[in-house]
């Protein structure tokens, strides 16, 4: 695919190239991976400034996202990558492979530095989700600091660098500039910019900023930082669409294909009509989401890939409120079960009280069914990011749901719409139809016919 960047993306690429130490703060869905890879590509093949890059990312992002971005864009075709995840033996093999970019999950960074026995000879490091390095006592932080002086270039990417307050910035920026701007020690940073707040005798439970300290902190880090929030680089209102692709493993794919085959073979006379196309498409979209209703009324589980993706998105949001759209009841039950396990404060937006809670910013995740997202329902005060857990054919319901956030009064200036799609399923066909703004059932029937033809049924 041809890369046609927005102006803010061009600016960000140039910033990374011009700044050996860079903090790039982008909202989700604004293309931080493609921006960074474009800069890496230029630095490696145009200016010959770097030769070996390490990307540190959350596990599932390391396994799928960065490689998918490299393969997606035509201008990145020369970049060779190797993904160092899995067992120690698998990671070592990946690190020994001939590549330009090596991708590892953040949990294995201490292993890479301290136990792998491999030389840490990367001249550029990219930290995807800089906010995950906010704890200066964490093993991953300490491991990276051991080798930080060897790194010529470093880029930190996040959309939420200080969701818990400006105290978070100390470790995040120390890993970037080795303490040049905010100090080498946390005690020094606290003394300079904070005063004790809640205390019990000599024990300090929390700190508050000194008057004017926030501006002084921003001034200190401004030379290596760009922020891509609101209207900094996008005109208001701007709608950013993003796709988060998930991939089934061999066993999950086999299960999906078998169930699909059984459904296709049960079509009366082998003919795809509007009625059975809708039924079959419903089954296929359920399977893409991870579970499907059985004929006996039970629920057959297929995979948790979308739940894992949603967990990653919530983590990347780092406290930023998310509106999550679902369609099937079993999607809702599985989502809420995962949110309960994560300790996320959420609510189903189906009452006046729940909507007030959302708009007051008190819900980390708001769960909404597109059929209830009618005209005039104002949800823009509660957040600016919507995540589609499952795809729907109805263009009207889709647009109505997006319009709950993408509307006048949206203070952030930018609305991000993330679609979690399961690769190789009907999800991709629905996304294509919605993108084409086709509101007829012809798209649905054509998509189902395409699925049927895969099994020789014309």
C-alpha cells in the first residue's frame, strides 16, 4: 500500500530524524508505528545513520503490530525484521537472524540485557508505550538503563505519558535522556518540583506540584518532545480510523473454517438468498469475535484474540476513557468478564445514570450497543476514542454510534475509531463495505457468496 502521510505525520517523521532523543506523544490510531518506521527507513537507507534497531513493545504488539506495519507499506519493503518472542531458544534464534529491526516484548528486556549472552549492539531503540517505563524501580527500567549509554538514538512513543500525574515523567524521561532534563534521581525530581501532600508522620503517601512546577517541567522537556493531541496537528474535528488486526493460530483457524464449512454446506439448495445470507453472516461475525451461539442455545468458544486486543488497547490508553461497541450478548458477557479480571471500572451505557457517569469521566470503559446509540445521544464529554469489538453491516447504526463522540462539543478535537478485526474472516469484508459507505444488502450477500465460493459453491 502506498504511504500518503498527513502533514502531522510528515512533521513527526522529521522530528525523529532530527532528534537523536525523541518523545513522540500521539493519541491512539494516529499512526505512531508507521511514522517511526518511516523515520527508521530514512535513517537506515538514506542517511546511513543507523544499522540495527531494537523495538520494545507489549507482547501482542511485538508479535503482530510492528511486522504488520512493515509489510503493509510499500516504502518499507527493504526493511528486514525479526520477532524475538517465545521460548529462550526461539528468542535467541530470532536475535541471531539477519535483520534490520529486532522486536521484543518488554517483559523479556531484562533477559535480553542480563541473561541472553547476546551483545547489546543496537544503535537505535524504540520504546512502544513509553508509559510502561514510568516505574524507576521496575526490572525493565533498570535493565534498559544499564545499556542506555550504548544507544545512539532512542524514541519513546505513547499517547498518555502522565495519566497518574507528572511524577510518572521522571522515569520515562530518564530512560530517554539519562536524567539530563529532569534529574538523575527521583529524590532530586521530587524536591525540585513537588511538596509532600498526604502524610502520616514521616511517611509520605502522595505529593502535589509546587506552584508553577508543571510549566517548568514542560519547559525542561519541550526540546525533545512533540505532542499529537487535539488540534496540535489536526484540524477540528478530525476523524482518525484505525484497524487493530488479530490473527488466529492454526488450531483456532481450523475450528473457524470447520464451523464455517458446516454452515455453508447446510444452505438450502446451495443458493445464497438475502435471508440465509444474513443468518450465515451473523454466524461468521460471531466466530470472528471469538464465540458463536450453538443450535442448542449454548455458546461455543473459538478464541480470545479480540479480548486480548481490547486488553492491549485499554493498557495503551493508560487511563484514557474508551467507548467500546459490541453487538452480541456473548460478546458483552466475555468483555465484562475480562474487564472484571483486569479491575477496570466500566459501565453499560443503557440508563440515564450510566450516561451521566460516562460524561463525567468516571468510567474507564463505556459499553454501548449500536442499536441504543440513537440520534441525539451525547457521549462526547466522556471520551474521544471508540473501539469496535465486533463489526456490523448497518452503515446507519455504525455512523450513528461513531457520531456519539464525533460531534460538536468534542473538546479533544480528534476522535479515534479503532476497529478490532480478525484477519481472514468476514470482518475484513464488512470493514471494506463500511469504508465504501455502501448501505445496501448487496454487499452482505456478495461477501457471503465469497465465503461460500471458498468451498466450491457457486
